[in-house]
C-alpha cells in the first residue's frame, strides 16, 4: 500500500515541475522579445503596438456595444492636437508630427469603429491593414526617424574610430557636415584626459591614420564654454582647389552700386575656404576705429590685400583712403582714382603733409566733439594706409624724426576721431614697424604668409594656445593666405580675394572715385588740401554738372604736381575735366591765371642757386669723405664744412649743459638723425675743435672746449 501511495505522488510532482519549466521558458521568450523590441523601439515598438491594437477592437466589440461606443471617437481630435503640438515643438517636422497625430487620433477612432463593426470581417481587416501599414511607413521613413538612425550609425562609427585612436570613454555629442568634410563635437570627460593633453599629443596623427588622410587635414579645437568638450574638424576635400576671385572684377556684381556706409558692416577681403564664410576686417564700428597692423614679408600678397581694403573703402560713401607708399609706389598707380590723397615712391614731403593732415583732423574733431566720431559723407572716416613702415620710420628714413611723433599721435588718438591707420611691416618687430605704438594700439592684426613660425610670435604671442594656424605652413603652395585676429583674439584664416590683374583693378578704381568730403572748417586748416580738392568748389560755383565732392587722380598726377600730396581733379564723378566746362572760355582763363599764380608762388619760395655750381664728382667725393669721417685724418675732416642744421642743435645743447656736457645718445636725440650719422659728425666737429670729449666708453660726455677741465682734444680718441 505504501508503494502504491508513493507512486501516486510521483506524477503530481512531475506535472508541477513541467509547469514551472514552461513558465520560465515563456518568461525568457517574453524578455528576449522585449529586448528585441527595445533595441529599436521606434519601428518595432510601433509595429507591435499596431498588432496588439487589432484584437483590442474585438474586446471593445464584445463589451462596449451599443451607440454609446461611438462616443469613444470623440477623443480623437484632442488627442491629435496634443500629439501635433508636442512633437512639432520638439522636432519641428511636419511629416513626423502628422504621423504621430494621425496615430494618436486613430486609436480611439479604431476602438469606436471596431466596437460597432467587429473585427472578424474582410472589409475591416483590409482597412485596418492598409491604415496600419501606412502609419508604420510614414512614421518609419519620416525625417526625424531618418536622423535618429543616421545618428546611431555615426555613434557606432565614432566608437570604432575613438577606440582605435586611443579615446576610449569619449562620447560623440554632435556631428555635422562642413564645406570640406565633417566636424565632431566630442565629450572627453570619460577619457580621463584634458583638452590640452589631447591637442598636444598624437591624437591628430592617430585619427588621420585611421581615416586615411594627412595629419594636417585634422584639427582639434577646445570649447571655450566647456572644458570637457573638444571639436575635431576633418577635411576630406581640398580647400584650395578653387580660386577666390573678386566679384567686382569678374562681373558677378556691378562695379558701381549704391554706396553703403562703413557702419553697415566690416570690410570683406577674402573667404574662409573651410566654411565658406567671409574673411572680414572691422575698420570702424560703434566702439570707434580699429587700427590694423599687418605682418607681410616680401612676396606674401601685401599689395593685393591693400587693394582689397581700398576697394572696400571706395564702396563706402563715408570713407576717404589716404596712401603712403614710399618704397614702390604701386598703389597710387593701380588705384589712384579711388584715393583721396597719396604719396608715392620717395615722396617724403607729401608723406609728411598727409600725416600732418591726419593729426589736424584728429585735433579739430576732438576739439568739437565728445565721444566717438559719427561718420557721414560730409564727415568721413580717414583710412591712412602706410606701406613698409620701416621706409617711413626706420633708421634710414630721412623724415623718421619728423614722422614718428605724427604716426604716434594718430595711433594713440585717432581711434575716437575717425582716423584709422593700416600699417605693414615685414616682421612684427620695431626694426620693421618703426616703433612699438603699432603693436600697442592695433586692435586688428593680419598675418600673411611668413617664413618662420617665430615671426608670428612677434605679433601674436599666444597663437598656438588659441589654436590659430601656423601661417608658415597654412595652405602650402597657395598664394594670398591671411590670418585676421581682432583685439579679443577671435580669428579667422582664409584666402584674400585676387586683385592682381592690374588693368582690371585700374578700370575698377576709375569708377570708384571718392564720394565723401572732409568738413569745410577742417579742410581749410589742411595746408594745400583745398587746392588739391578744387573740383567740388568750382563745379558748384558753375551751377551745373556734378555736385559730388572733389578728389581722385590719375597716375600722371603723381609726377606732374610740384608739391603736396597727390589728390585728383580730373575725372572724379565723371564730370568735366578740371571741374570746368571747356566751352566756358572765361572759366578756362580764370583757371589758367590761378595756375600761373600758384606756380609763381612756388618759384618764389625756392632757394637761390649758388653762383658757382658744384659738379657731381665733387658731391660724391664729399659724401665719401663724410662717410669715412671716423677713419679720416684730422686735416681731412677739417676740410669738411659742418652744416648749420647739424652744428646748431649740438652746440646749443652743450652750451645749456655747461660743464655737465651730454652723452652721445642725448645728442642723437637732439639732432634727430641716425646714430651712425651723428657719430661721423661728432668726429668731424672734434677735429674742427668745436667740441671735446671726456671718457672713452659709451658714457663718455661731449662738452664745449671752454667747459672742459684740463682736457686737450685728442684727434683720435672716441
């Protein structure tokens, strides 16, 4: 009996075990199915929801019968509106929002319909199937879902790339296509490394190796607003394949259009090939003027860049460009008609006059106006372009001692008075900029192609820390590259618009004569300015023809005019030659009489020629003797006359100092000449017994003979 009882319990035990095993299997299957759906909830979740929704219609048919079931469909409109508003506000996609709204409205509509008709009939099955397939397709292929799938693909690609490049733990935050490739925003907090460590390491080379491109085609930038984020820019397209032409030279835009104000926006001088954005230079804005310092070695495209600045200035109705180019004089010949004043090759007197004009404008505007100058066509911005600063302010410049204080005045005080200076030197050092004021007061720095990276450090010491490109290697083999940096170290690099076609540039300049005029009360205080800008005055007095301001000049004006900065009469505004009507004989007679009087006035101021002319051979011989003054015999130096402009300042200073005398550097300052030249004249004056020296080092002091204590001048002691 016990065996039978025991045997009867065994089947019951086996049945319980089988039931548990089946439940576990079903549970595993459900969980696996859930994980499968969760891996792609956007598409698989909707498909399963639509599948489950169909039999729910039969439940409604059995338990929600009668006419009241149709009231369920009343929930469809508010559900659709709520779904549309929520999704469109989040994604901004009409197609995606329409699909979600239709799905939300379709659920109560289906329940109400199924409750009335049932689900076990062919018409209902076909209609539901078509509606479900349409809903699923519209949702799956909406732009939002496409973006999600693409983003997941990008994340998978990035995870693979990051692992191979040694950036395990990084997370891709955003990726976008650029003009030349792709730009990735990466969260690096999970890598345990800082942005500086990644930038200075070999990450660029690792990424380039994995992608299969050159290391110079990968750039790493940090995020100024988040220390745990970096940007990786990958170039897949050659940015230098296309030329950057000037639209006004190629006919893409009219050469002459309605001129804008300088306050309408910055000057556009080129294009950033990586982004397609304009390469801009801010000359004047609400904060005032922004002086420009350009570092441009020989052959780097400085003249082309200047032509772009002048072209942009000539397109404004409240800017007057003045140019000083003492070295080559190319700019006056290329864009002469667009200039209001110019000093060409070796025209030092004109350069001084232009600088003095600028200082006068600054003083007069500062005297009558508080705050930053407001540019107008009758009170324009003055853009003074000085090419090759060492030619104007260097040790070999004959006018450096006069020009330096004027340039310093403009750099220090011109910003608020509407006088802006654009200077250029071969390197950002004093030997090539003349002084340190251009460094201290230049808000905008432009670096063209340089020979060595150290030359960039002279102008922008922290260029590497700011991730600026190395202009010694940037765009290898490409001409006309430039880096523009503002006062806050915001920068943009790119290519300058090509304006190297001289005939086309000259033709454009001929159509861009200046449209602005200086304030009359200021123009009256500029020596020679009114005479060189007589077109507007004469034309207005005629009562007809052009009414625009005067200015502009041709290349021949640079040679023909006897004095004063070049500034034109002919052709400005397309009016009659010289501002008069050729048919008006009285006007021509008056103009001729005025010209004759002006010539006679200049001739009256000329020095009287010597009775006996000096031959060129004698002049060269004297120059050679002066150059060798420190090695000549005392007798030779005594035969060299000391000019009054040399002996006067020296003797006057020594007379004031008395027995204290003066050091050589003090005499150099007083004389305003290069130190080498002053040393030669001091040697000659000592041999003339005009001065004596005490001491033999750089601290030696020069005195007048009557103030020297028991000192007999030694002809060969220095």
